[in-house]
């Protein structure tokens, strides 16, 4: 029996009922699409997820990549996945047609990625990374770079990577030391080391194209001296034959989870023969890379959501069939046992998982919707959607990552002892999930991003726009008697967020940056709980509307479930902001004032 | 380099400064001991932990037990660990001298167990389980059973187990179906299946003694028909030669973590030749077993604490040496990077880990202290300590288990990407830690235990005693200017707990058991946060006292760190009770009213 890992019904509910994705087709850029075509794309994605990704989910974990004689050997199906992702147009889905893409809205492409991820996260990373790298070349690369690299990358013949991290520069990109020396031929000679590079090399593709940060000789110190390069594994010699480009894998990491994808350590230029090709202008590398990072951060959020979804649906299926115990009132030991989903505490755990996974998916689709609207808008609207996307990116990366771990843990708990064993997929999902708060900017980095940058940028414009978006949904909630008490709670929470934000902005004015940012992670959590409640309200409103259309009993249950899940989130999760707010306004900087020596013993 | 996994200094601080363990020696039962002897025992335990347990921590994970031809093969050092645990007196440490024990206080024996666990949890389980099983025989077994089984168990020659769970009866013990048919020879013929039996069979001992629950033929249904048996793997034939007792291992489970200890599935009586020996009276098995379960529940709490400690000390060492980035004020990219422990967010994560691990250890030692005081007291005092121990057992099991997972996750986060790799011990600790909310009664079971049983038992006497204990510490806090504001917060929290408890007791009166117990897990969380804050106050008070004695700078740092950690816990963690209280008093039974069909889609 094949397990369920994602719900097409839920995806369509979000796409059409909540985000009205079909209306994108009225815009020129997306006018070649229709809702019917979106449905076909989704059905095709689900088919691929079921037939190509899911069957090797466990196998890729049990037989992780091997490092042999300098090469990285991955599961043989990776080649097929890359090729199908290329030939089926998945890698280039969102690319403009003139570059060979399908010009699909991000929100639809994202929904497809979600299915691939939920079926097999490790496998999904290969094409996703390639899409991000190709997109960066498409945005900022020269015509020559585009011509040489985009076709094989979009075809899935070449792997793309994102090569930032170095041994002494993880979260601190300012300190990268990989150097690029200009050569008379127009390229650069690259030399240095990179660590933790996902998909950094493997035998499932014909070449690997690194989008790499390096420092041009003589460049200023810090982030202002970082440039972006294309550094291929193989380059073409004068006769157009591929030759090694002096990029060597020195090891692969042995990881707790996410084991199907190799994470590599790379050494460039040991023989003095590693060529890099500058992307855009010198010293603007970090600015360019942020495009890929932002895309990847949403991707990480989606990755975490997909994993949590797979665990949730596995737990749901188990609790619907596993019988244990009786309802509290039932004292007769001869009475039959009930499926454990009948127990209130099990339902509570399932509501938690559902509220996290469907809420997180909704938020990420909201971000993709903003990206699409930015694309088709002009003037102030374009800026508005851009700012909202920027503001919500750290939330969409972190909430799914952090709460996703807790959600998978609750899924595992639903299985009891069986969840801890390899007989069920949840133990692997539990291991897989743990990577997300680390890669593409740790949770601490995301906290500093939202509080230290995003909330303040453009004189707080993004933040103000966010409040407006939430208030718009709150206005609608008032027309529903059963939603309005929960809307009131969200309105109060929004007030709390605003009060805390004001307090912290005052601290920032006082220029004590360390105290101001000390609990940035808590601020991000507070912001996230408000944002997620808003997304749940949007879902409840869409469900309410659908309920007026005389749905079948099955659909009615689904929509009523959405409304109840909104109530759950606002009642069980949202109140947690008060503890965060108390702490964030306490003016008692415990961590800052704690000397490191207090930890000695 | 050997990593630090536990702090002797902290253990001694808890033993002597917080719990005044040396005063136990004034009581007859413990009068053969002195503080100096306790110190020697602790030093010996630390030596064993370092030399015997720690070196095979990783190896036992990488090469888990194998099931071959019906036998379970474990790491060859297990035999040595069992023998040393026997010969060194560790298994029998708390046993009375007339049974061959050392009559050591539980609080001292517990401190030693903590070191073994922190060094290598899987390895520590073998002797700990044996101690629990032996203790049950010592308490309720016949003289014949004691004579036959206690000496080889206490010597580490025989493994003891706790055999409760069955395929259809995990959390629901009322439904066990293993049967015991009385035979004319005085023993019983056992037949049935058990699952998830830790240490259920292995080649590191000469025999395995199962303390097993079964139903005597014709016994009443439900928990009132359960009896307790000793069921050995090998029994003696008429010539005193060991022969198989028809207990067969049908499989071992392949687990995510805690891999060094085999968890087995057992089949009894397939050949109709499995003999069981009744312990105590028929149909009182569950009552007897609760002694071992309570002991094991504290043991699980200690296990979770030990694992979290090992992860915390690993993270601490890493953050003290790993350099990355600069302080927020420092804008000069040429300035040297700082050890990451200098970053406020890293200190926050370390404070979290320290507050969880040292707080949990303190709470468990508090429970052991109550056990010791119960032992040496008479009359109302004896009842008082007994009730406090009963009340706090679900807290001491669950808080370390649930928060331990989060704490290890924060340890892993301190390592960044390295934490996710096998190069450091935290990824294993992360996997090991996840078992604890499941075994010896899931968190849901513990929630129902505290709210549905413990708080109400003896007309709420245990609960009232608990309030008195906390208030005693609060009175002392008032004499310290810098503690009293935090004491006030704890006093308010105690008021919140009391208000919520009152509300729930009213619900219980109204006899709607399902609604009353629906959020029992949240109540347990609320109770735990208050209990832990109290334990942190006890530590802060002890540290304050020690600071008056002109300690060295190093000791001063340690004590000041304790006070700061108390402030941390009350400021960051305790406020979370308000969200729990809001939910617990909401009268909006979301999970109860949610039909299972709402989850369909």
C-alpha cells in the first residue's frame, strides 16, 4: 500500500479558494494558462511524485551517496529524476518562454514542488537547486553564460549549486576567503575551499555548475568585496571538449538525515587551474546571491512543510486504524477498543500537525502569490508585493523549519513505540526535518533579518503593509458570527505585535544594537504566530465561502475541519505570543549581561 | 580528547548545597555512610562512566544488536558493564544490606546513574533495568524467589526486564491477553506475546528474568485481573541445570536511536512449556508493577536528563572554541572573529540548555530526596514525602523527556551544519533522546496521571503539600533583594496554577471526564514549568548562600551562573504558563468536539 504524503484537495483549496490563482491568467504574462491547465500540471506533478520520487524515499536514506576515488556516487534514479525534471519542464517551469521555460506562476510551480518534496525531500533537492542556480544566471549572467549554461541546466543534464559557506565562514559571509584572480583571457582563477555544498558533485548529471561567492584580489574586506562567479566542474577546452576545471570534492558529510543528497566539501584551484566566470559586476556578489538565497529560503520552508506533511498524513492514517483503549466514560473492559483518533489527546496532536503543515503551506503559497503579483504589477503595487515578500521570507523559512520539527515529533508520538522504529516512515522524516533550521541561514540569522532589517526597511513600509493585509482579513471575519471571537483574539495579538515592535524600534534608536537584537529569534516567533493565525483566518474565510455552496458531506467535513483548525491555532498556539511579548519588553537583558565565564564549572 | 558529558561540580552542588544529602547520614538507615564516602562513590562512578561507558558510546550506535538464529548479540562490552555493575555494587546500591546491598541513599545512587547515562544511555539501561526488576522481587516476591534470583541479578549475571506491553495493549494495560494457567506444581503456564521489551534477551548475561504481567485464567477483565509473574528465560530442571523456559525472541526492533540496547518481541509458551512464578497475590500485579514503573519513570526522566546534559556540555565546549562573526557593534571586517559563545543568541541557547538540564536534574534529585526521606521517616512525615514523590513522578518523567528533546535540538543548533553530521555526538544524542516521551507511559498517560489521579488523590493532599513546599522557598527568596522580583513572578505563577487546578476540579465534579482530561498534557506542562521554576529558586537560594562564603572567582562564576539561570528560567520559560492557563480555562473543547471525519479529505 502506498502511503499518502500530500493532499491534492488541500493544495487546490489553497490555490483556488484561498489565493484565487486562476485570476493570474487574466494578466498578460500568464495569459497562456488556464485553471484547467494548472489542474493538469498538478495532476502530472502528483503522478511523478508517486511514481518517481516516493518509491525510493526509504532506499535513498538506507543507501546514502558514496565517496569513491574522488567521485560521488548517488542513487541511480537521481539521473532519471534530473532528466524527467528537465524534459518535463519542471526545472524551467517559472522561466520565461524565451529562455525555454513555461512561464508558470510561482504559486503553481511551488505547489508541484511541495508534492515532490513531500514524496522524497532528498530527491527533490537536485532539480530545485538547479532551478535556483539557473534563475540566478538568467537574472544577472551575461548572454554568453546564459547561452552556455541555461539549456543543459534546464534540461536536467547539469546540476546547479549554491556555493557560499566556508570552513571559517558559515553564518558570517563577510569572512569568506576564496579568491578570484583576474586573468588576461577574461575569466578569473579561483582558489579556496567551500563546505556543506548540497549536490556539490555527483554522477547523476554530466556537469555541476557552482554559483560561487569569492573575493577578487584587492577587493575591500567584508561583504562589500564579495563577487559572484559561475564555476563549473568541467569546462570546455578550445576544441569544445569538456575538461576538468580543478574543482575537487575532498569529502562528503555523513548526516543524520536528508541522506539521499550529498553534501560536499570542495577544493578549488589546487593545481592553479580553476576558472570562474564573473556574474554581473564585481563586488555585487552578495546582492545577486540574495535572489537565490531568498528563493532558497522559501524552498527550505517548503521543504520543511513537505516533510511535516508526509509525517502528518502517515500519522493520520495510523490513528484512523490503530485501536487502543476506550473513551473516558466507558468503564466496561469488555467493550470494544476504539481507533486512537477517537481520543481527545490524539485529536489535539493531529490538530497541531494539521495547523502547522497546512498553515505553513498556506503562508508559503502566500509568498509565491506575492511573487507572482509583483511580476504582473507595476508602480506602487509592484513595490507593495515585493516588500511583503521580503518581509515574510524569514517567517516562511523559519516557522515551517522550527515548528515542522515539532510537528513531525508529534506525528512520531502518534505511533507510540512503532514511530521510533524503521518500520514506519516517521523516524526518517524526523531525521530529515532537523536540517531546516540550519541551512540557508540559521534561525538566528532569520531573526536578525526580520528585526534588524525587514521591519525597519523603507521606514517600516513593509511592516505597515503587513498590518494592512491582516486587518483586511479581520474585517471580513467580522461578518461571520462564529469566526469573529477568534478574529478578536487575532486583532489583539496584532496589537501586541505592534506594541512590541514599537518598543524594539525605540531600543534600536537608542543604538544599543546588542540588546536590541538579543532576542530577535523570539520576535520572529511572535511575528510568525501572528502571521500564521492570519493565514488560518484566510483559510477559514475561504472555507466559509465554500460552505455556502452546498458542498457534499465529505467536502463539508473538509471545510468545517478548516474552520476548526483556525479555532485551534488561535486558541492553542497564538496565546504563546504573550510570553514572548513579556520577555521582549522586559528590559532585563539576561543573555547580554551573562559573561561567558558563568558557564564554566 | 575526551568530551565532557556531566559535571561533578554541579552534581555535588545539588547533593550537598541544595539537598543537604549529608544530613541523611544522621538517620539510622543511612548511618554507616558519610559525606566523604558519598564523594568516593561519586568519584568511582565518574571513573566508570569515563572509562567503561563513554568509550563505546558511538560504537554501540554504529553496530547495534543483531538478531541471529533466535539469539540477540550485543556489544561485547555489555557483559563487562553488567559484571562491573554487579561486582562494584552499583546494581544493588540502594538495596538493604541484608539482601547484599549497600543501603545507599537513592539521591546518591541516582547521581551515579546520571553519570553513567550521560556517558552512554544505551549501556546504562542494562544494569538500571536489572535493579528495577530486582527491587520488585525484593519488595513483593516470596523468599524462594528472592533467594533464587536476587543474588545473580545483583551480581550482574542475570538481566532483569519489565514485560508489560503487548501488540494490542500499549498504553492500554487493561487489555493485555497473556495468560497464566495454574499448574499443580505451584507455578503457572504462561502463554502470549510481549512487544518492545528493553533488554528482553542478549548474550551479555547468563539469564534473563522477566517481570511480566499476565492474566490468570478466569480472572476478571480489565486492570483488576492482572497478575505479576517472574518468567525466566532459563529455568532450572530437577537436577538444577538450566534449561530453556520456552520464551522466544521473535524479532528485535530497528530503532532510530537508543540503538545500543535491544528492544525485543517475545513469544511465551509456543511449546506449552513456559513457566511463570507468581509474585505476591493474584490480581494485584498492576499495583506491584507500579513500584517498578514509578522507579522506571524517574529513571526515564534521568535518562532524558543525562542525554541532554551530554549534548549541552558538547555544545558548550564547541561554542567556547568555534570562532564566527563579531559583536553587533563591531563593524570593522578586519577585526578578529569572536568565539560564538560571545553572541547573545548563542548564550540564550546555552541558558536554555542549562536551565533544562540542570533544572531537570535538580527536580529528579528532589524526588530521590523525597524517597530517601520517606524511607527514614515515620507517621505523617512518611506520608508527606510519599505523596510528594507520587505527585512529582509524572513531572520528573515528562519535563526532562519533552524539554530534553528541545534542549538537545538547541545543542545541535549551536554546532550549525556540523551538528547534523556524524563527526560530533549531538546527532546521536538527538536520536537517542526521542524515545523518552514514549516509553514507560507516554506523555499523554503522564498528563492523565497527574490531573486525573495525583492532584485529586487523598482529597488533594499531595497537591496542597506541593504548594507548601514552593511557598517555603518563596519565603526565603524575599530575603534576597535581587531574587525577590523573580520570586514574585513565581508566586503569581503558583496562583495561576491554583486557579487553573480549581477550574479543572470543578469540571471533574461536573463529571464530563472527556472534557476534563482533554488537555491534561497542557496541565502537566503548566505544572512542570512551575515545578521547575521552584527547583531553580532552590538552586539560586543555595548559590546565594554559597556566595556568602567567599568562594574563589571560578566558584563565584558558577554560583552567579546559577542565579542568572534562575532569572532566565523565570523570565523566558515560566511566562509560557499563561497561554496554557488561558487554554485550560477556555471552556471551548475544540479537540473533543472535533469529529474524526474532519480530518478526511
